[in-house]
């Protein structure tokens, strides 16, 4: 199992493209396509929000009722959410035109949108964009990168990941891209994620692997607690690796699940670290919890706490806010019995300078119901690193979970007070 | 039932004081006392956080096991939370000294703290503060105001309310004060609230009236979603109005509940409007919901949404975020069927100028699954008023609820990144 440089075009037979179709203002890229040369098994998980965007409704239908999918058309700039019948019609027109231009079945076209809620997408811009995407789509590293850039909104960097492993002596590749920076509190998961693979696997197992893995990856990310109307994570498997199709939960399925987890976790962490206005990736790892579900609830409560997030931005070891967030999570525990640690990774963002400061560092900050004997100065140094981790030892069992968020900054407010302007 | 100018000294027989005891840095007021000349029935509701501050544990014991309470000693600056056995001992020493100096029973002394979590309070400063408070405490408007100022932390204004009504031909007065600006998401209920009244009522009915009313008042407020370790709301009733004691849910009980609701709601709204960094009070009123509980969940989900709060700060009618927050609240509904309105009150903060712009204004922004035909300019004007309200018509039943929050601003981040510095 090795990580490789790549995205949605890393697996065999997948092509992609990104272009500027004029949906965003100015000449910024805002449309992408993913295309497989052969039909794919498709799996998807979608927002739990009662208010679902039109593309979510469209894709749920395709994933549930079509035997195969072969293309995904994605736009940024307008979310096509809260757009009524006209919004759904836009999805249909998108699928029609893509089917025609890519020579695939209409019910094999998935669509995804991200951007402002409540505006209608100008359909003529979408159809013109499809013409261009069909013309320029291609295999190769650069095509995947173009697609990853075209789906960004307030993201500051594009997000891709890929792994390779062997099954039946065949090389299998799994690659993905995602976008997401604000309105991020996936609960499936305006997070859009797309994973492509050349593995041969049954549709049922593909869906199950995805459904299980998001619980520990995308669903453990929060930027602002707002679960979007558009969250979508799709996996396309086209079978071109040439392995015998996986149809039971054998060792090969285990390998696929491990690979999927690596790609999903890598993408999820990239999303959290690039949260709107973020200066740091903020991770909370809960260990020795009674149950996996309690570990998830506790870790997510900490990374969602506005006060804790603001303290991380201020490099302030205000651990009382962490204990407070654990306390209101809904999980019962004895505060006197737990322990807290701060860990930091990476090179301090300020000044660059001495690389020896960039080594992993760890201090205990709380035990026996009160502050541990730590140095505020050292705590502040750790909290100034680009990856900050809180480790919570519940000392109650042997389950653990990890959640990812970011700090709360002036720029988060600025971005979201001005978003539509 | 009439609102009057007043606070915790408005009711007969109550005295108060505020002083600077040196717990906060510089010479800012940081200690207050409330004292009744005769013993009071006491009721209290406290934080639901598993991590409870020492004063919360102390007060729960007094409210549950003491027949009477007669004094409350409050400090700001240090929360006495996550302080272990030493923290509880500080509460005991506070009660001992107050009992001695005020000539009341030790188990009739309530304590409350707000401020930084995890630090120990210097007990000698508390005892010296009690000496001073005992010396200067008095009746009258000014004494109540001093106490209200002394319990502030990041609050920018002190918060008081009082009402008067008649029972059995006797004038009954109810007055209160509260503090709270950050770590505010009461779920009883660092919000501290204190209500005093001269009504004669049984302890059981006093507690029940309080427990029921906070569901629609303090528990419907959120500044940042963080439920504090210290939330405390206490009511003291000393019976000095001279009415026959209320011991059943008669008409007089109904009058008391109405008065309590007015004081609690007034204090709760003042707290929300003075949320850390806030420039506007942000209210969400859900009408025609199926159940009261669903109305509460929906309204609270909107005022808790970081994205919606940032949009209010930006005076941006980004109603998609409101619909999104309703959608992930956990309540099921048909998004095509609901309607949204913006309302605004008060004089525009900018410029002052023309008072005729300060009249109440209302526009419809969403119906039939899509944007209503409104003017963005008018929406922006309404969202620039100091009190902004979203009205959500669920069209599903006849229940309603109201929740109060504030906008999310640069100053919220600044205050909380720097809080301990």
C-alpha cells in the first residue's frame, strides 16, 4: 500500500478536465468533468440535511437505480440548492448534454454543484462548458490537477490523494479529489469528494466500504458546524485493473478498504487544514474511550468548539475550553480522571528559521482534575505549529477516534460576511 | 404587570454591593454580594456540562438541601472550574466568611464564579472582598447597579430587569441581573443570572416555575455554542411583599410565572445582544411548527449557525444559509412548503441620522422552494438594523418558539484569541 502523487486520473481509464465556463465571476475555472472509458460501479454518500440540493437528488437516483455511471460533471460558483423544479431541470439538461457529447447513457451521468445557495445556474453556460470539457478531457496527472482546481470555491489549495497496491498480481490504483472550506460539517458529508479506482468490485461492497469509511474520515471533519445542502462523496470503480471482481469480504476487500481509508483520510485532513481562514490544522484524538461512538462524539465536540478554535488561533493554551467542550458533548465521564496532552507538528509558520524546532513535540497539560505542571511558553510554541493536536486520554476503555478541524480566525469572519459580494 | 427600572435590589428587603477585590487585573470591579434581610426560598438551574465548576456543585447542594438561602457571593475574573478539591474548599471558605460577616447560616450562602477556567482563586482576596461588601451593601437602585457591574467579564454593558404586579392587593416586585457574553449556550443554562423577589411562594413551585421558564428564555440563547462549566441561574424569594404564600398553581402562580418570564426573557435578550463582539441582536422566531420542541430546535439551529451569523454581520441576505441550518437541525419538513421573512428594528447603527428609518420593517425572502421577489437593497437595510429577526413559517401546526443570538464578528475572534493575555 503506497501513497503516490495523483488524483482522479491516477487509476487506469479515467480522464478529466477543468475549464472556466463563466459561472464564477471573472475568468476563474469553475467546471470539471471526470470520465471513464468504460462504465463504472458507482457508490455515493450524501448530505443528511433535509434541504438537499438538486444535484444531490439527481445523484442519489443514479447511484441507487443505474447499474453503471460513466461521467461526473461538476460546477463551482452556484450550488443549485433551494432552486425548485428549475434546479432539477438544470441537472437533467446537464446530463442530457454530457451523455450526448461523451457518448454515454444519460442515466450514467452524475452531477455536482458547489457555491451560493438559492441562485439558478445559467444552463447555457453549463452546456457550453460541457462542449469545452468534452473537447479537452484527457488522461494523465495534469488533467486530474485541472479538475481539482476547477471545483474550488473559497479553497486556497486544491486537494488530491492517491494510493497503489496489488491484488491478484494486478496493480490497483485509487485516486481522489475534494473541495471544501466553509459550510463544512459533513454528516453523511459544501464538501464535494470524488474517488476513482480501476479495481473490480461489486456495487454493493463498493457502497458498503464507502458508507463505513466516511464515519471515520469525512464525517469527522468540521470547519464551522454547518452541514451543507450539497455534500456529496462519489466513488467510481471501472474494473480496468484486471483483478477478479471482489464480491465478498475477503482479504482483497480488506486491502481495498485500507486504500480507500488512506485516500479519504488524506483528503479529509487536507480539507480541514484548508478550512476558511484557517492558519492551522487542529486535530483531536480521543483514546481509551468506552466505545467508538463515544470517542467520535468527544473528539468532534472539541474540534467544533468556537472558543477552543479561537484559542488555537491565539496560540493560547486555554485548556479549560477543551475540558468544557468534552463536558457538554453528551458523553458522561469523571473529569478528575482524564488526561490532556498537546502535540504539534511541522515547522513554525513564523519566520521559517530553525528546522530543529519543527520536530514533533508533546506536553501534558491536565491531570488529576487540575492543570499539569507545564510551561506556558512551551505550550504556546507547540500551538504555533501548523498542525496542532489535542490528545484526550479518557482511561475508560480501549476505543479511539480522531476528528479534524481548524482554528477560528478573522479571515473566517471576513470570508463569510462578504461571500456573495 | 409593568416593567420598572431596577435589578436585584428592586424587591423589598434585598441589599447588594459591588467592589474591586483584585481578582481581575487592574482596579476593575470583580466581586458582588446579594443579601436578603430575611431568609429566602431559593431555586436554581445549573449547567448540564459534565464538567461542573466548584460553585455549581456547592450551589446545587444548597438549593437541594438547605431550607433557606440568604446571601449570594459572586466573583468575576476566575471561574473556579477544573480546580479540584482546592476549588471546592474555596467555596466553603467563602461561605464561612460570608456567614460570619453577614450573620446568616453557612448553608444559606450561595456562591458563583465566572472567568478563566483552570486557575485557583486567591482565597485571601475573596475574604477581604467579603469584608468590604458587608461594609458597603445597601438597598436602593444604585446598589443593584453596582452588583450588576461587578459580575461582568467581557460584557460591554450590565444587564438588569425588573417588573411589578399586584397579588392579594400587595405589590410584588421581581428583579434580576445577569452576565454573559462568551461561552454562552446555556443548557440548564458562563452565564450567571440572579433574580430576587419579595413574593411569598413555596420552594417547590419556585423551582418548577424556574425550570419551566428557562426552556423558553435562557436556554434559547446562544453566542457561540459552548455550554459553560459555570452556568447558574438563581432565584431568591423572601416573602416580604406580604401576600399569602403561593402553594398551588392558582391564578397568582400564573401571574408570578408571567413576571418571571418577562424578567428572564429581558435578561436573556440583553445577554444575546451583548454577545462577545456582537454588533446586532439576532432573533429567530419559528411559527406554525408541529410541536413546541421542534420550534425550539429549529429556531436554535438558525441562531447557532456560524455562516448565518457571519452573513448578519456582513448585512448580507444570504438566506440559503438559514434554510441550510433549518435543514440540518434534525427536524423533518418539506423545504418547498416553508416561508422566510426578515424583520428589523431599531435605528440604523450607522450615522444615526433619520429616525424614520428606524421603524419596524419586514420583507418576505423565500417561498415555494425559491427566492421571493425582494429587493437586495431593502434586505441589506433591514439587516443593518441593531435588532434583526428571521421569521420562519413552517405551515405545519400551531406551535412557536423564539431563540436569540448575535452576529459573528472580527471582535469575537479577537476577544477569544486573546482572552487570557
